[in-house]
């Protein structure tokens, strides 16, 4: 091989190839892998990005050494992220062209996509920007402009530039959050993308050009709208619109609270921490949580005669256990006597446990619980009878009884926590009017900048990684590799029932990402580049690079009753 050629191993076809030095991945994909096939649906998908030695790269990337390359489409998690980032850039350009005096803000995630608003450029006296109500006619105009940009098949191009130069571009674009982020990071160089001469940064690779964005829609929600991408099961169809008012309201309330205290983005949070305000922010966030717990306890107290059972559900690492204990504590302040039943004790015996599509025991299935026995005991408790609560022996896989008797007196309330707690099918024989349901989740709505929001899922993954390693001795690699399975279980058993809640508790804390960085970053750096978890590891480390970490003396200020202590240790609940 001469020095003008390099070797590339293509994982898609399982072959080694010799290529001329300087060729792009897009050129190579046209030769070796024009499309990828989704194994579940059988659909042929455009190649939109690649993994080079397990690192995500744009198709414009030009390999210079021997590499392993895997071309990916929308069915890959990183392919989806590339697609949605690129779609957001097209949306940004459409709003800029139609309403040059206004600014697009991608505020937070929704079950069906991304919630977006259009703000006035001029800020109000309190420093916040005014939200403009988006009409149906404006939504139609934005959608038409996006289709026009997509039809032109315009390229996305990346330019490396001095951070001060990029900061000036963002300020000229009226994107102070982006400018603040660059200042707070303190990096010399950053990547700025251009589309049709307009600059932005999307904090991750983009697809080659706008022509790949074949599937999207926009639907009005609240004052703004939801940007919807393709479905996971059929990539030619748009994600259906699910209106979950309670979740959307909770996210918006948290976003407004962040604005009120002057921490609207990662950049402003970084600047506040660097200015020595970390302990102040911790105290503010914990006080806000305390008020939220108290409000939920007040609702439970108001319904104490009618609703004797409190059921709490939430996705993995949402802080359900701490939330249950804190709500119980607030109920005690009001004179109630909470008693806890662990739903895990109502599993059926191991030989009766259902199996999933892969033939493995499915402990997350509703049918893994003895619903008939659970419902019978709940009704007996509501009737004033005494029952003997079972104890499930996970080692033997059998239910036992060890004399644990329970009887509800006048001021007693029953608290139960579990993944199915919001699903009415768990208690079909119990009068639903006697149940008060609480949904707890870390509904992060702090933005990286104006058009890139923080992922609630990433936030919970970091929480779980830190706790799993500390409490269970589970490696961060294993936590990452199990996460997709965890998310599928949540989508099946938890998220469809969120709106059944009588009260929602947002367990997100504004200081937690700087705190989690201190613990998670060293764990992530142990993961080998050869690991199947490495692609996700690189993405999470890049994300953490945007965040200024708390120091040990600042972490020490987190109270022992905080939800965060469930993950980092030192909890006294």
C-alpha cells in the first residue's frame, strides 16, 4: 500500500477496503453502504452518519488513518440525534427568514417531540424574553418554509473557529445563551455550523444536507408548537401527537422558575458556580423541593377521608424512594400516619413469572404481580380489617409470611411505590376514588442554549450510573448497555399512565448536573474505546464538558434529606 492510500474496515459489509487518502465518509458510503436495513421493520434507511472507532462522525469526515467504520441510519440512537439536530437547524433558519425580529427557543422535550416557542428579541425589565403566541397560520408558514429549505437539499457545513469569534456571531444572532456558554466553558476553539450562510451550533454532528429530512411535522401546543420527527416503528411516518397536559405544565413551571432565579441555561449556571454561588443555588433548589413536597402532602390531607391509599410511580432514577419518604414526612407534619407497603412483595412465585419476547423472565410485566391477592388485601384494609403482609424472598423466588400484620386506623394512610402504581389495571377491584396517585420524575427543562435542550433521559442515566456503581458495584459500562432495555420498559409500563396522576413531583434539581459531573466523569473515563458502550460514553463526556463541576466543599452543602443523597450517599431519611 502506498502512502496515498489507507485501509478502512467497514463493519456493515465485514470487509477491509483500501481507499485514497482524503476521501470523505459520504463518498465511501456510496461505494460500500448506500443504505442500512432496520432489523425490526425491514425498512431501508438512508445512511446519515457513521461511527468511526465507536465515535460519532459526520459523513463529511475524511479518515486519515486505519479505522473501523460503521454507517448508521435513523434507526440508530445517534442517527436519530443527528436527524433531529439538523431538523432544529432548518426550523431555526425558517423562523429567522420569516420573523427576523424574533428568536426561536427550543424549550423542552415532549412525548411527541420538542416543544418550541418564539420570543421577542427585546427583553422585559426582569431580564426575561417575552413569549409570542404562535397562530395556526404562522405554524403553516413555518412548515412551508422548512419544506422549501429541505427541497433545496442545502449542505450543512462545519467550521472550526476561535471561541471569541463564535461568541460574537451568537450575540449578533441574539442568542445570549450560546454566547454565555462559550464564555463559561473557556475553550479556545469551537465548532460552528452553517446552513445557507446562517450560523449556529447544535452540539453534535449533523446530517450531510437538508434533503435527508423527509419526515417531520409541526403541531400547535400551548403558546408555541411541537416539532415532531419520524416514528421509531415506521420512519416514513411522523411521531403521533400525544397531548400530556400535566407533564407539559410541570415542565413549563420549572422552566419559568429557572428564569425567575436567573438560571435559564447551562451557561448561566456555569457562570453562577464560577462566581461562588453554588451553595446559594443548592439552598434555593432544595427549598423549592420542600414546597413541592408540602403541596402534595396538603392535597393528600385534603382528601384524607376519601383517599386512604397513596400510590407513587416514576421512571428509573427519578427519586421515587426519596420522594415517597419526603412526602410521608410532610404527611406526618399534618398529623397523618403513613404506612408503607412494598409492591415487590406481591410478585407471583418465580415459576409463574411471565416471559418476554426473548424468553427471559419479565419482572416488569404487570402479570408478574399477584393482582388478585393484592386487590383482596387492599380492600380488606379499606374495610378496617387486619391483614398479614407478604414478604417476597428473591433468593428462592417464593412469597412467604413472617407475621407482618397491618391495620389502618383513622389517621393512617397507605403509601405504595412501584412502576405500575399509575396503571388502573393494577387495582381493578379497588374503588379508584379511594386512591391518590403521584408521578415523580426528573423533568429537566434547563437548556444548553436557545435551541438545544437537556435530555431528561441523560440526566436519569447519570444518576443511575453513579448510584449503581456506589451501591451495587455495577460498572458504568453495564449501566449504559442496560439503559435501552430500561427505557423500553418505561415506555411500556410508566409513560402511558403519567396523566393519571393526581399530583406530579419534578425531582430535577438545578445543581445536579454540576454535582453529577464530579462523580460520573471519572467513571465514564474508565470505559474502553473497544467497548460497545463507548459511543454513548463519548457523547456523555462531550455533554459533561459543557458543565462546570461542583467542588467537594460545595457538594457537602447538599442536605442529608436531599433526593441527590439517594444517588451520591449520605442520606438520613
